[in-house]
């Protein structure tokens, strides 16, 4: 089967969140299963782009209304990621340091989608399926069905995978002319709630809809930032497929970013060595349980809870715990977290930003990972934590509900029901008591490390969706 994934992110080319990890891993396992797989992402100005060799395989011009932009299709020359990686180079629009956050993001990602289809059309090698990821590729199912220039591609099966339904790619009607010519009788597919909505378009027009966990599919039928009725309408063509993780990349026995390697049989020594390295760097005490957070500092992730929860937990357990936070996002949250460093020196620290190597070390060296998310379509951090022998503390929502069971129910983590400061603090207190019960704590760690979240079985679920009539 010939599969093309189209996405705004793909690790290690460009990463903002879990979308990049999924698009960076799933195609490799689909390729290992005997499929021909390509991944197409925009050509951003990133370290990966600068440090690797790319060859130009196609050049053209993308027309966006009255604008015209030259573009190139670049192929990573060695297939080092385990599949074919292609970059759509539109220098005026994507030669920038960030993936998102520009006033012309609609123009950027619409031009990316058009250029991708122009290249597929010109190459005359038609894939069996195109898997579109989030709203940045949401217009592709519509364009394949209804734009005159892509009539030869109309038989391609399309699947849209929703990693986060909160972000939908809205734009105004005065930009409809950016889309290649189509019969205006089909304009209704583009509209939702008096605007054009890229995600809604993909949901309406794709042959199948997937979400990144079964629980998230249930949740967006109730709360989906205005798309609830649409999700209910397409439920028959929708399926929640829990994400996997790349167990080759995320492997504490081989991870080159760690101070000491370990596995389920010798995690005591290995985790302690990584914890000592981490605590040395951040002036923390390796004899105390270490609670860490890795992620974006936004309300969606419960980032706004961290300052007060840290203060209350440290005040109550000052002699007993350490807290370390790695993340960036809301400037107010960042500032609050930074201000705590002087008050709780030796028990608390924060790194504002993102560092992949540091993230790996935190997973290996921490005892607990905090995930008080209000919304978590799947979540990968808890899976990384489990694999590295770190106990996740999660709010029961989305994929966290599907992957973490409270240790009180013979599970692998600590769970709470509300995204509140009180729930976070209560869970930290439970964790401190668990940490002191050494044999029980080791049993929970082993249970987590034994959990299988690899992509093999997940990969087959996607193939079944691709093969449906």
C-alpha cells in the first residue's frame, strides 16, 4: 500500500508537541509492515534541515488567489528516519524559526497543502491513501474531491487524524478564492458557524476520521470547541486509536541521552544515576522524591495550576520533595514559576524552554511525572514515563484515562478527577507516601515498565482503516 502522511510537524524535522512524535514514528512502523510510506511537512528553518542532506525532486509555483509563490520539493537523501521524508520549501512563507504563530498561518498552510497536491499530481504516482493530520492538512480531502485540477486524484482514500480538536484553522470567506477552482455548489463543505473551518472541512470530506485515543473520541462528541454536532454526525466513520510510542527511540537500555542505561531488571541503579545527574544540574537533593513536569505551560495542560500547587506542596513537604519543571508557553505562568526559585532553593527549579536531551534525562531521573491536563487527546509523556520507570500522576481525561490506572486499583500510576490545585497537591501527598513504601513503589514501577505501548499493533489498526471501503 502506498501511504502519504501530510502534517505540520514531524520529529526530528520540526516539533512543537505530540503531533511531531506520532508523525515521526507511525510511518516507520507502517514501512516495517511492508508499505510504501512518505511523510510531507513544510520546510522550516530548523536544525535538522541544516544538518542533513536534501535533494530537490520537484519545482513548481503555487497559486494562492492573486499571489504566486515558487516552491521546491526536497527529499531527505538517506531515508535515515525509516521512511521517505519530503519537505515543501516555500521560502517566503516557511523560512522562519517557528512552526506556528504568524498572522499569515492560513496562507502558509493552505499553500503547503496546494503545493503538496500539485507535486503528487505532477509526479503521476498516485498513493492509495493520504493521512491528513490536524487542521493544517484539513482542506486536502475537499480539494481532492471537488477542485477541478485534482480530478485525477479524486480516487485517493483520505483519513484525517485529530490530535487536538481545539485548534481548527478558521478563516474568513474573503479567503475562499485561495482554494483552487471548484464548483461553488460545494462551498457548504467549507463552512461552519459563519466561517471557513479547515478541521470541519476535513471531518466532513475525509473517508474516515480517527482520534488519538478512544476516550478522546467520546469526549469530543460532548466538548469540541463548537464541532460537537459534527462529530456526532460522523461517528459512524470515526474511530479512536490510541497512539503508540517509538520504543526504539524511547528505550532506557539504549538511550544515548542518558547518564546510565537500565531496564526493568536493574532500574534501581540506573534511575538513581540519572537522578543524581539531574539533581546536580538543578541543585536538588537526589535522596528526595523528584516530581517533574514536561510540557507546554498553558491552561489546557494544567500549567496554570503548577505555581500554586508547587508552593503548597513544597510548604507542606519542604523536607521531603523536589519539584522540577521543563516547559514554556504563557508568559505569566513562566514568570510565576521563575519567581519560586529563590523561595525554594534546593527543592525546586525550572527550565523555561524545551530541550530534547534534558527531557529524556528527566523521564529517566524523576520519580513522578505531573500531568494535570484539562484536555489531553492522547498524551505521550505518560507513556514515556512508564517506559522509563517514572510513575505518572494524571488527571483522568482523554488518553490519560486510557493508559494510566491508579495504583489503588492495582494500576501503574496515580489518578485524580479534577484539574485543580487541590487534586494535584492531594496526589503529590499520596505519591510521597508511596515513595516511602519502597517495595510497593518498586512494584508499581515494574508494572509501568512492563506496559506495552509500541506502535506495532497500533499500526495495524491504521491499516485496517485505510483498507475500509
